[in-house]
């Protein structure tokens, strides 16, 4: 849930930055300065995504291994 809030705020703020750039002369060929916060924060969002969703698969496998180990120990006693 927290990731989705983070991602939503990222999208909203960066859309606002692009609009600020556009309405302050960006369409006239001004340097697209918004790419710096978009890229930097994007790296943070990507890291947050990986820590939430990619890590959960590893955690599930570790929990399954521990469950099997405990089940085998219980059957031996």
C-alpha cells in the first residue's frame, strides 16, 4: 500500500514539474530541467518497488524452506 502512495505522489509531482516547465517557456526550447528530479526520484521509486515486490518472492521461498524443515523435524520426533 505504501508503495502505491509513493508512486502516486511521484507521478503527481512530476506531472506538475513538467507543466511548470512547459508554461514557463519549455515549449520554446528551454532545457528540460525536470528530468533531474524525475530521474533521481525514479531511481528511489524503482528501489522501493524492488524492495516490496521482488523481495517478497525471496521471503516466500525462505518461509517455505523453513516450514518444510520444521515439518521434517516434527515427523522425526
